[in-house]
C-alpha cells in the first residue's frame, strides 16, 4: 500500500476536503470551476462537480505504472496546484501504487501492487506512463520485451497483468499513448503504445508531458457521470483534444493578418507574431494548450515564443520533425529530401524533358507527319 | 459532324465539332481555378510579410488569401464534378472511355508516345482525345482529386468536434499518418500537377505546330480544322463518311484559285 495515502485517513468526505493543507472552500470551488471550464460544461455544473467530488462514495483507486519513459508526466502531475498534489493524492484519487512518489521500495512495493490489485479487482483505474518495448534484445537468454524489466517482469507482462483487471486503462503522455520518442525510427527496442501492446482500448491523455488538468478533468468526468468522456477515434477525450491548437491560438490574429516570425529574435518575434514559418505545428495538433495552458495557466510553448511541436499527436517525433520546418521531409527508399526539393526536381525534369523533346523533334521534323511533308512541299 | 468548309488563304479546311461549348468552358474554368489555387497556395506555403504590413486588426492578408483559395477550390471541384458527369453524356460524346487507363488505351498511348518521341511509325489520328493525352488528363484529374481530398482533410478540423464531417476527416487524416502528412501530400501533389500541366501544354503546342490538327482551337472554340487536301488521309482515321470524293492533291495544286466556300443551305 502506498505510504502516502495510508498515512493520512480523514473520516468523512467533508472532513477530507476541509482537512487539506492550505485548501479552503474557495480554492476547492475554484478547482471545480476550472474542471467545468476544461470539460466544456456550463457554470451550473460547478456545484454538481463539487458535490460529485465531495460525495464520491469512494475515491477511485489508481494504480500508476511506469514503463519506458522519463517520468515527465508524473512530474507534471505532482506539480499541478489546481488541483494541488495533496488534493489529488489524498482526496480526489486514491493513488495506491505509484513508483515515483511512494515511499515503499523493493519487495514492499511489489506487495503493495499485488494488494492494490486484489483489493480493488475490476474497479481500479490503471494509469500507464511510458511505452512498452516489444523487441527481443540480442543475447542467449533474452526474451520478448526484455528491454524493459521491472521487478523481474518485462514491461509487457506487467502491463498485461495490471490492465487485465482494471476498470479502465488511462495512458498519460505521448509514450504510453502512441509510443513517444522511443517508438520513432529506427525504433531499436520495438516500443509501442499501451493500447497496441495489451490489445485493449485505452483512454489517452497524450502530451509531452500531458497536462494534469486534462487527466484530472477526465477523472472528474468519471466521478460526475460514472463514465469516461467522449473520445475521438484515437481515444483522446474530445473536451481536451477536439480542437486544434491553431483554432484557439492567441497568435491567430497575426496568422490571419499574414504577420510571421521569420527568425527567432527578429522584430516579429518581439511583437508576438505568428510562429507558422518557424515550423509551428499548431494547425496539425489537437490539444487544448492554447486554452488551459501549462503549469496552472502560467504559460505554454507558443506563449513563450516557440512553435508547437505537436506532442499530442501520434508519432510526432517522426511526422512533426523538422520542428523548425513547416513540412516533414519526403522519405522514400534511399532518399530523404525536403518536399520542395522533390517538387523542383519533378517540375525541372518535366521542363527539361519537354525542352529536349522540342529540340530533338525540331531537328528531325521531317520524320514526323506526312502532313508536314505536304506543307514543306 | 461536318459543320462546313471555310476559306482560308491558300487552304480549305473542314470544320469538325470536337467538343461541346460547355466542355470548353469547363476546361478554362478549371484552368483559371487551378492557377488561382497554385498562386494562393504558394502564398499559404511561403507567406511573405510584404503583404501583411500594418496592425493585425487592420490587415487580413492570410485570411483573405485562404478565402480565395477556398473559393477557387469550390470552382475547381464543381467544374471537375460537372465534367465528370458530362463524360458519361452525349454532350461530351461519352468520352469517359478515352480517359480511363484501360489496357487498350495504355497500349495505344505507348505506341503514340513512341511515335512522338522518335517520329518512327505511323501517326494514328484521333478525332477527340488521343490515348496519351487522355492518360495525362486522367493523371491530372486524379491529382486534382487527391488535392480536393487532402484539402478537405485540412479544412474540416476547424469544424465542431464530434460532427460527422469532423470525425470522418479526423479518422482519414490519422489513418494517413496525421495532418502533417496530409499537408505534405497536398504540397507535393501540387508539384506533380504543375509538372503534368507543363507537359500537357507543351504537347498541345507541339502537336499543333507539327501536325495540322488545330488542337488548341479545339479547346477554345470546340472545333478542329482539317485541311481539305488531306481530308482523305484524315477521314480514314476519323471514320468520317464523305458525301463526295474529296479533290486529290494534284487537283488542288493544279487549280489556280482556291475552291470557293460552299453556300450555306437555304
């Protein structure tokens, strides 16, 4: 059992809310209104959300697993202050197993995982962070997925075991959702997202890192309605991934005006113009960064003057790169070139071919049609 | 079929209807819209500050140019659609078969390409579209169709999420690898269209100057002009049934004056 949650056990739900360090009713309601706004609900839902969170008969049990990743999503998660870490861990969720923030280690940690799984069988939410390598490493005794081993089990075995009994599987971050950076070319470890590895549909909160507002709002939606929010075809909740960054970008006016940053530090950059020409992938990326921003609404890449790199999209390291170029490169067997180079080659070949044909046929014009001979005679 | 013979200095031509007026109009609507799309598309791909001076509230360059891009796309799609329909009707002589890459068309196109490249072999004449040109038109139409599809895939994400159009566009775009790949396809296929149009225009000018078939007037006015002195030569290829025997080359050459034009009936 995770030491963090077992060390603190308020008696009632109301007490739980009141007992929070530094969290008064005002803060709690402001959290509820942020959730309502994120989920795209009207303000009339704020009291309902407050009620649902307060009166939740049982906080949803969460088992948080780490696979091939950098713990960036956990870092993002524990740095949120609306809701705060304490609130998240103690009141909104019952995080029964989380490798980064729990005190237990070694066998105690393994026992905590087993306990959490048996106690809440079929009811817990498995939150997965990181991709799962499926390739077999070279070596005599290597088996499939050995690139990632936790407590003697491969990542694949662990994921299958934990996700089998879960009420729902939620992938946070791009690695868990779509494989992330380790699944990109040439992908030596054969890394894939959780869904592909376990063969079970998952709810995805991609991002690099994901925005904790979105993962918490998904869980609040679960508390409020007893179901997960409506998702797009990739399994991302529509409230957060329904619109593109470009659709709500604060720099959109400069895009429409035709005012673009040409290089970092130029006059346009100082004026906060559009980063389209700097390779901003906002028009291709479904995410709500431009509305909720990161780190409690402090900032996000485009606000800070850097283009979006499309971190919530599948295979963004391959497809969205070069990050400072507008278009990806054309990659054909043996050739990698920019789209314009390919295009100029095509048009150039056509022009040269036409010119060569013109010259050749002019030189040999008598060979062609009898009508031409008639004309010349 | 034969609209009559007109007089031309030194030569008498047979005027043959090859296209309906509608087909000619559609060709030029398509041409104008594709040129507009290419020019506005080039701005969207490489926007320049030169056109966006002033405060953001007073300038609307990119939005305006995107608007004209979409407007031209509407014209392009409509004319493509109407032309596709006409290809099955009498108005365009049910010419869909001339454009499809059937084995017969491909075989004839290869023969024609060999002749055009080397001058060897016989030049088969075609009244409407020759198989090589038909294949080119097929490739251009297919490329335009890809442009329409990828264009919609980039246009529809701005719609309300959850609507049927939005989710269709979404799933198709992501099955291709995401919007960035769609954008790449849209960009590269434009170069393909430019290359194909370049070849198309070159071949028409070349054909028009080498063979006296007047292909260019056939797309402007819908008529082809055949020199009467070669009418027998052409009639064989076009399957034209002549009411009377055309004058032979010797007869034409021996005549001191050109044969006067026939009076219109009535």
